[in-house]
């Protein structure tokens, strides 16, 4: 659903729109939403936005390092210094 929304309007997940997307929800739901949005941006080659939402997921409690290491959508992102810095901040 996130990829379909993104394909219709790339601005749907812009930071000024994120409150509408994130809503209330539980911590687990916010982690999942932010992670899936990060995946969507990463697969579209939008690394800066992907990192922003990955940071939000981590701030909410995402800590599945194995999933990050294996997720094909983050393959290119994993090679960037910004991604490595994000991971270092989490350890």
C-alpha cells in the first residue's frame, strides 16, 4: 500500500505530511509504518528520505539488525556512510 501511494504521489510521505500518515497507533505500529516508508523510499532511490524514516523507526524502538542487513530494499543504502553512521549511533 505504501509503494502504491508513493507511486501516485511522491510527496505523500514528505515530513510535513508524516503526521497524517503516522497517526496515533501503538509503538509497534509506528515502528512498522516508519520502517515500511523507509523501505519505500529506499527502493525508489531516495536515500535521504529513507534514512529519515529509518531513524524514526529506530527512535520508536526498531532494532532488528539482521532484518536491516538482509532487506534487499536497503542494499544500496547499506553502502553509504550515512547508513553506517546511523547504525553506529544505535549501538
